[in-house]
């Protein structure tokens, strides 16, 4: 009898907990739900109180591609984000390993200098960077959107995450690898790098989202619709009077946001594991 009572108590507690969690999810889920369903409503129904469209329409998704080169803009954001993500992972892994496992003069002072990059807003450096890329003939190209995130301040957080992970690795692994004849490069590529998959997963998600959502820099560097990325393209769905075309904007925003939500849901375990290692020690 006592076991049955305990089971019932646990069940009631679990139901109450899940009910509370579902209730707390509403403020986070509802905006996405409203965006997706409103993109399928006629423009006259968008600001109505109905949760579902009275008349489902998918023509807005077709109009998005007619109004501007949205397919090309989608590809621009995708390939830039992939290149930036891979490049940042490579730079952050090597720099993080160097700061964590290689002793050299001024190591800590240099790491503090690198961390100061987190304190500098991108708006402060955008003008000198624009003048630099303009002098090199790289304006209205995607090179500034690739070079600056990989070698600039956005990479600092990734370096910090990788350093904290490599600091937590047991030194016995390196000692055993040296006894097997591996040098510094071999230890990094064969031992440290394969073990850093959780941290690399967190870095990949952070970096991809940052590049995918980048807004200020594309406005500064790009000037033709064929070169636009998605955040910049979303601002172009306006009528002849400059007013927002809500149905097209919501349809374009849905196509922009849903893939990112799917990627995050699939990779959330690696994301959490990677963050868990950033505060272990060091």
C-alpha cells in the first residue's frame, strides 16, 4: 500500500511539474506560433485574435521569391555562416589549446588582451573597418562578413570556451601520448581535438547563429540585393509607400527562423555539454 501511495504522489507531482513547465513555455512558443500561422493568413486577418487562419493561403511564400532574389539571399547567408563557423572552430580550437596547454612568456597577459575584445562593441570598429575594406576594394562583397568574425572580436568567446575545455583535460593524456612518440601537433589532432566535440558543438551553434543573424555589418558593406543576407533582405518587403508588407515579412521570417530552431533542437545536448565545461577551472 505504501508503495502505491508513493507512486501516486510521484505521478501527481510529475503531472503538476509538466503542467507548470508547459505553462511557462507559452510566452516563448507563442511568438513563433503566431509568426508561422500568420504567414499563412490573408493580410486582413494577421492582427486578428484567432490562433489559426480562417483561410489558409500559401501564396505569400511564392510572392517572397518573386519580389526579390530571396533564394540567392538565402544561399548568401547559408554559405557565409558555414564558412565563418568552420573557420572560427579552427581558429578557436588552436588558440584555445595554445592558451590552455602551452606555456610561453606573457601567456596570461596575452589572454587578457584577447578577452578585452568582448568589451569592444562592433559599432566602435565598424567605421575604421569599412575604410579598410573600401581601400582594399572589398565593399559590396562578402569578404568582410567572413574575415571579421573569424579573426575579430566575435571569435573571442569561442577561444574562451575552447580554452576552458582544454584546461579541464587530464595532463596524464598528454604524458601518455608523449610516451607513444606524439609531438605537440599529434597530441592536438589525435587526442585533444577529438575529445573537444562538445565544446566545438557549442562554438558551432554560437557562431552559426551570430553569423546568420548579423544585421549591422551587411547594411554597411553590402549595397545590391543579390549580395544581401537574410536579415537585410527582411527589411526590403515594403510597399510603394514604404509601409511593411506584413504577410510577406512573416513568410520570409518563418523561412529564416524555422531551420535554425530545428538545428538548435537537434544539437541542444552538445550545446549544453559544451557550456558545462567553460567554468570547470582556470
